[in-house]
């Protein structure tokens, strides 16, 4: 449930961040960035202590395993797995790294006239802040490319392999083997609450200090 909420909140916030940035509604853009920062901090925390399929140790495999999965995908019948497959796991890592880098650049970014800036812009020079602003925009374009690739992969699984990846991200019911599902640890609500408090405290310290 927590990962599904993270996923769809992030989708909405990225769309809102793009809209507010294009409209030069920088106050809304800044608040949206803080909300994304909050989600990312929680996701990193949840990747270590959360439910089984949410943990990085569960879905981050070696590059060799990912390439082997791609080769077998073309030659063997598709078989559903618990959580992300090896390639999907690396796509999650790339997406999270890109998001963290984009948000971090935004925290230090300074606009052309120096009137609008990120909360940590005081720690860098004006020129460094401008570099951070350019990097912020560049990373957003990279993120769009990753999102497009993500959508193409979803369509491939749906049309070619007849496997719906969208449904489980909405209703939470997957098609994983029963023996895999029963062996996975369940996320604790108390751990989730701790993670939310940590994310809120970090976001407040960075953005509203």
C-alpha cells in the first residue's frame, strides 16, 4: 500500500511541478519540490525496513542477472515474480537516483536575476547556483526520458507478454506465486509512521529552517 501511494503521489507531484515551473508559480513549485523530497526520504527509508517487495535487497540484482533476464524474456515463457524483476529493479534505482539528483540540484538552484532560489542556495555562489538550476532542468528532461521508457516497458508487458503491470499498482493484487508471496515480510505500520516522521523532520529542516 505504501509503495502504491508513493508511486501515484509522485506521478501527481511531478506533473504539478512541471506545470508550476512552466507557469513561473515558483512558490507552488517550491512546495511541490518539498513534497517530492519528503516522498523520496520516506522511500529510501522504506527500502531498508519496509515490506518485502519494497526493500532494495529484494529487487536490486547484479547487472549480469538483469542481462540474463532480458535474454530469457525473449526465449522462454514469461513467469510472474514477486515484486520487481531484475530489469525493473534497476529502473527503480535509476528513477530514484535521477529524482534525488534533480531535487538536490533544485535545493541549490538560483534563477537569472537571483530573486528566486532554493533553500540551500546561500551555501553556494551565484554561478554555482546557476549551474544547479541548469542541472535541475537537464535532470528533469532525463527523468522524462526514463518515464517514457517506463511506459514503453509497461506496454510491452501488456501487449506482448499479456501481463498487466498497471493493475497491481492500483488495487495491490498481483499474480506472484503463492509460495513467494507468503515468504515476504510485511511492512509494519509503526515502522511506516517512524519513516513518515523522519521524512517530515528532514524536509522541514531543509526547506523551512
